[in-house]
C-alpha cells in the first residue's frame, strides 16, 4: 500500500472520528439524526446506482431489500445479539465488535432475496423488469407485515424482552458514514475496474455485449446481488439507528425516493447519487420552517430540476476523481462507447 | 354458492373501478411509453372535485340522479383539464430526453398532488355525500344487488363503450392508434402527435375522475392519499391485461377486482394487497406482455 493511500485512509478515519465526537457537541440530537439518515440514504442510493445507473437495469423495488436487511438484522439483534451482549457485558469495545454482525446478516439475507428475485426477473427487459421489481418489493413488505415474530403491523422495536437492559441501538455517526464510505469504495472499485466494463457494456447495448462474449445474465445477476447486499446493509443501519422499524418505511414510496436519488443525481454517477441522496434527504428538513408547504416545494423542486437537467445533476460524471478508481482509462473508454 | 355469487358481484363492481383507472395507464403507456405514476392522484382529484361540486351545487343535501350526472360530468371536466396540464407542464418539456426523466417528474407530480391535496383539502378523511339513496333493487336468494352497485357497473360500462367507440371509430381514435403504433411515422403522415398525446391524457384523466366518483358512491371515505394503492393496483391490472391494450385494461381490471374480493372473502384480508403483486409477478414471468399484449421482437 502506497504512502498516499495510507494518508488518505488516515484522513478518512480522522474525519469519521471528528464526525463522531464533534457533531453531537456542535449540533442538537435532531440534526445528528438527520445526518445519520443522510448517511443511510447515501448507502442505499449508491447500491441502487449499481443496478440502475451502471448496469442499465431498472429496479424500482429496492425498498423491499432494505426492509429485509432491516428486519433480519433487527431479529438477529433481538433474538441473538441481546443474549450475547448481555453475557459479554456490553462494553464499548464489545459493541464495536458486535455491530458489524447484524449489518452483515441483514446484507446477506437481502442478497439472497436479490438472487431469488433476479434470476427469474432478469429474463424481463426494460419496463417489465421495473414492474416485476416493484411487485417483488411490495410482496416482501406485505409478507413481513404478516410475520408476528417481527411485530407484524405493530412494527418492530429493537428491545429484547429477555434482556431489557441491553441497548441494541447503534447511533454512531462514524459507524453510519464508515459503512457509507465502504459501500461507495466497494461499488466504485467494482464498476471502475476493467471487469466493471461489463456492467456498462450491458447498459449500453445488451445484444452487442452478448455478442462480444460478455456473460450478460451473469453480469446482471451479479449487479443485483451486490446491490441488494448493500441495500440490506443500509436497511440494517436504519433499523439500528432508529431503534424501531415499521413496514410503512419500506413501501414503494421509499423505492421511488431511491429511484429519484439515482436519476436526479445522474444515472451512472456515484457522486451524483451521493449528492442527490444528501440534498433530497436534507431538503425536507431544511424546508421544515415552511410547515405544510415544504413537501410542495420539495416536489416542485424535484420536477423543475428534472426538466432543467433531464440527464441528472451530474450526468455520468464523477465530481471527484475517485482515488480508489485507478482505472481512469477504462472509464473514458466506457463513456466513449455511449 | 350464493355467497360466491355475491362475492363475484362485489368483485366485478370493484374491478370495474380498477378498469377505469387502468385504462388511463394503458393509453398513456400506449402513446408515450411512460408509466404515469401521477395517475392515481388524478383519480383522487376526481373524488375530491366531486365532493366539492356536490356541496357547492347543493346536491349533497338533496340526492338525485341529475345531481350524480352533473357531479360526474363536472369532475370529469376538471380532471380532464388537470391531466392536460400535467402533461403540458411535467412531461412535454422532457419529450425526447430519455424515458427515465419523465418517470421522475411523474413521481414529483404525484407527490405534489398528494401534498397540495393535504394542504388544500385537509389531511383527514372526508365523507363523500350520498348522491344516491342506497337501496336494494334486485334480490335472488341471498344475492342482493344494490342500486349503487348497479350504477357503478352501468356507468363504467357506458364509459368503456364510449372509449371503445372513440378509439376505434373516430379520427382522433385513429390518430391515437397511429401514434401508439409508431409515433415518428404518424408525425410524418401529418398526425399532430403532441395534440394526440394531450387528448390521450384528457381521456384517461376523465375516466380516472369517473372512477373517483364511483368509489365515492360505494365507499364514501375519501382522503388526499387515497390514490396511492388503487393507482398502483390499477397499474397492475393494466399490466395483467397487457399494457398498451385497451380491452386488456378492461379485462385486467375486472379480473383483479374479482380475484381480490375472492381472496378477501375466502382466504385472508391481510393478504389482499399482496395478491395483486403476486399475480403481477406470475403474469410477468409466464406471459410478460399480459393477456392481450402482442409479443415484441427485438431487431438487431
């Protein structure tokens, strides 16, 4: 590892530490919650960008995978984690080591569902695929709504009745943004690598890609798998920062919101997804002073931005030359093919 | 058996409302290849404008058939204009800008109407005035047919008949079919594509408004968010019948209504919302173009 990249990682850790300790000092808890929500929105948006923006498949059921991640990780924590944390004493270090586990659990369950949805659904193209993912997302949500072990229609609280003293919430900003950065890094490495050209080849022209030997079905399934994994992680983060989840948070309205993040940011731009997720999550809060008018202004802004910039805020550009995407040449080639 | 017949009747009534909404989705998809996610909100606006017209014109206090007809026509006019305005403002500027940008503006318009609705009409439910005194008109054994069910069915059928006439027999209908078949070629033949698209939105929105009024009659609780679920399910109905196909939307709507009612009646009401989506996924996997859609081939 070169000195430059070590320095970057050091700077990143420093920034996360600053976020962790300074934000709660400088801001009231309400803003800290909003910051956490932005981090989660970024994670989810970037994960959806892989499927919608880079692979050109249109999924509008992403909230279903978030729901699976949220509920499975919450169940993991309530039915297993609480006992473990209780027996280990639940100190700071123990919690730090523990919390990746429910996140990974949520991610894996969502990835499995992604696979189950993707394999049959990817026979479909364009609008039909979009509609199928929408249906799959709603089916997942309603199925969870009917499972009593995770609260059903009452919603699911992250508190174990057997170990009421154990705190299962995890509201560390450094944790949330650490996961967001890891997600961006993972997906950037994936799509801006030589092999990542396959995703963009499928997006530009599936038939041409197929005829050049790109295993299109496998590429699409891979994209779905990775994307639903990170969506699940985002859902798990959501569950553990909020401490209470309800299937209403994961309806098709949420899926549409995620689609708005990637299209408004610019399909095929990770920084665009980050930017749009940040702006669109913060905007309703910034406009809160307007009271009832805020969601009206929000939707008007969404419409006008889309009309003024139909290609999205950033198009297919990246705002920063992402340091971890060393393959700049491949990126240019990808754009040249467009 | 009687119970089954009664359920079927209820299902067909409910399904004819889905069918009216589904027609708007399918026609717009036909001419623009756009899933107009704001359509459910047009249906909500139909119910709302019916509510206010009935109150302003005094029909809410004195129920009558004339009142119903006036309210129906008024709300169809309002929503026809609304549909044209939505198309003009949110979709036309994006013509030729790919297909995803208009999808997002559709979501934006949907959000806008929901929130403006909550601001203007208030977020709490309203009760649609009883424009018809509910009574039984017909009974065979245990199966009862109310005048409201009959009105819903007859109105829906009349409207669908009118639509079928417009689409198949008029100049506008021919232009609409031409645009749906091949828009650039239709433009070269002198079809005013923009005006046809506008007219399609007007027609679809008028049908959605009628659906809103009919729902108000049979299920009087209306609120600004009432368009979300029925909108989405009517869309499922359109896909079930074959998106882009007018008879498909009618059959799809009726089928979906019947299936939903049967599931609620005989299985469990908690799965009522899921069943529409299960049907959706199954139909997409086995017959993606729906019951009436023509399969497309991809040219290289």
